[in-house]
C-alpha cells in the first residue's frame, strides 16, 4: 500500500484518479480548495478508511507524508481560469513550488498535470513534445497557458538542482462524467444545450478541430506514468489522436441525445486554437503501448447519461 497525495482531488479528473488509486489498494489523501472541485465528486469515497479529504489551497504550503504526489490542482476551463487570472497563475506557479518543495523534503515522486495549452495556437500539426508552442504571453488565456509552462520549468529545474523525481504529462481535451455543466468546455456546452433543446453554440465557422479523450483512458496513462522507473519522464502528450471539428461533434451529440437543437454561430474568442491534435508516439513508447481505448460515441453516451442525472 502506497500513501498518495492528489491535489485537485475533488475535481473532474482528480476524483476519478482518487477512485482508481483506492481500488488498487492505496491510501489516498485528497486535497482541494473546492473552487471547481466538489464534495459530491468524492462523497462516495468518504466511508473508505483509506481515503482522507482535506480542504486546502496549494498556493499555501502543505505538510504531509506521502510516497507519491499527483499535482492536478488548477481550474482548467476558460470560464473558470479567467474568472480570477491572478489566482490561476498563483495556483500553477506557487502550487508547483509548494508541492515540489514537499516532494523534495519527503523524497516522493511527483507528477505534474500540464496541458496541451502550452502549444497555444500551434504552427505544426499534430503536436509533438519537441514543439515549443505559439502562445500569446499577455492574452486572455495566458494566465493558464503561461502558468503551466512555468510549472513545467519549475519541475525540470527541481529535478536538475534537487534530484526530485518528476513526471510531466501534457493533457489534451478530456471529457466524461463529473465535468461541470457550466465549465464552458465544448463537450459539456454542447451536451447541456442539446439536452435542453437550446441552440448549440459554435464559435467561429465550426471548422476548428480538437481531439477528445475519455477520462478513464487519461487515468490509466497517469498511473502508468507515475509507475515509470526513470527519475525524470516527460513532458509526454496524453490525448486521443482522433480529430473532429466542432460541427461534427455537435452533429454527434444532437444525434445521440435526439435533440431538437439548431446550430447558432458566435464570434471566435481571442487566441482560441484553430487545431489541436496530439502525437502520442512517445506515450506509446514509454507507457507500455498505452493508447486510448474509448471511442468518441461510447464516451459521449456515458457522459450524456451523467448530465441527464445532473440536469
């Protein structure tokens, strides 16, 4: 049994990770400040004697004993990370400093949940880990993009200077149960609108592309990443290389929900990437041939069933 700290553990991805780690027989300490996380995501775990839930903001130091740390804490959708951009940057940067300091003191392995947003609006397609990105450092999305880029730099330098065992993953668009209905992400937006027969909001011409991975596939990759032997691994892209444009996604969701919704076009937000697709060759090589197993239709059905309950 390992003792594992998960920051942002009551969030969409964090709660699924806590669940999986407990199933594998570990002791889990879940830390969250509940800005975008929710107790309802982990309430079913509270009766487990090996699960501990702590309200804490990782911009402040935190002291605990653990073997491994998954640093997932940070709002990840534009609606939430733009609500308080300074706090978003502090969560990524000061949160990384505090968690890396903890990992250094207790000699724990630590994994950083970085993001495909470090690539900005990419000039190369698909994106490989060697690509440095095309990010606007003062744009409306920069509080998230630059915070995560700085966190990656901190992780690399804590390893070089202090021999901290680090793992960095760049997570591409992920969806599934426990997404927030109001998080402004395209899949949750489309599903909520379709279930309520409201107009489906498409920004720009709808030809911009994304690749979507189901949350279970991401969790599998995170655990495999943490279990790699090397002292430093990453950054590694974790995502689904299947690519869809927004109109295709809207049509699929309307079809599955049997919605009467119509498409409604709006202006494309500032710095919104035109295309996004991961090259996952490195993940396959390092993570025992990991690749996403859940196709979009299957994942959408599960996600839509969840939102039906929520709404």
